[in-house]
C-alpha cells in the first residue's frame, strides 16, 4: 500500500528537481548568449529581434498594465479609506497606496499581466517551431536555438519589465490621488507632495529588482515549456497553458521570498 505512494512522491520530486535543473541550465545558456544580442557589440540581427520583442512585450502591453494598475489603485485606496475614515486618518491612505505599489503591487501586477500575455506567446512560438522541426534545422545549421530564439526575448524582458513596473506604479499612485480628490477634495499637487514624501528609494529599488527577477522567470519558464513540446499542435496549447500557470506561481513564490528577506532584514 505504501510503496506506490512513495514511488509517486519520489517520481514527482525527481520531475520537479529535473525541471528546476533545466531552468538553471537554460538560464546560464541565455546569460552567456546575451552579449551577442547587444547592439554594436553583438549580432545586428539579434538586436533587431530584441527590439521587436520589446515592442511586443512592452509597448503592446502598456494599456493593459496601466488599466490594471489604475483599477488596483482605486480598490486599494477605497479599501484603506473605508477603515481609516473611522479613525480620522484619511491621509494615511496616501502612504498605503504609495508604499503598496512601490514595494509590491507595481512589479507584481506587471509580472502577472506579462506572464499571461507574453509568457504563453513565447511558449506557443517556440513550441510551434519544435513541432515544425525548425529548432532541429537551426541545430543542423550550427545555430544555437537559445541564442537565436531565447536571448532576444530575455534581453527585451529585462529592459521593458522595469519600465512597465514604473508605469504601473505611477498609474496606481495617480489612481489613489483621483480617489482622494473625489472623496476629500484634496488637490492633486498636495497629494503628489505627500506621495513623494512617502516614497523611499529603498522601496523603489526593491520593486525594480523584483521586476528583473520576474522577467527572468517569465521568459525562462515560457521558453522552456516551448522547447519541451512533444507531439502535435495540441501539445503547443498545453505548453502555453503550463507556461502561464508555472510562471505565475513562480513569480508569486519569488515575491514571497523577496518580501520575507525584506521583512527579516528590517527593510535594510
């Protein structure tokens, strides 16, 4: 009775360890290929591909990220005001929204949006290349698939995700200011002065570092799922779904780790 349970647990553990190992190996290969993707120093075609990925991952996702941040800013401000109003401490809503977005919501909302939008696209694109044997053709021509396919996406995500995080944070804070204007008639200039006073450079840097880690997770998981596609077109759809689920889970797990480190170190 116990042997099948132990076998299943052991098999699942080995699969997870193998998956993490595959992510680590792919990550180091991608880091080694980044130099050949840079402008001037690297291959011009790789850099052009990276610019195209920046447009798809960053510019095209901007409206979605901004709308999500505005809605979240309104929700956070309203939820905080509903409780703080009873104590006559409405000014602390500004601190709540500003700190919440610079530390947590800005990078996390951006990562979730990009994961659902671009992580699945990475997996589907590479999975289709695997099914049609384009990846095998690249290897036959002595072209590294990681350098050709993954590195431009990785470089693009590392550049645009911090930018999207800044936009998301700004939109969330401005949404809080609009709520305060509507509920307390506070001038936007006054709100922004309080918001700037509430900001700490440490929190801003923490959010940007998180965005770099989230970008790495989204790209690596999405591309690995694509490279692991086996079968026909239905396998491409399954890999895209798995890429979104796994990358979102790992992003939240990484956020928990960053927050725990921030808490244990007292914010220093």
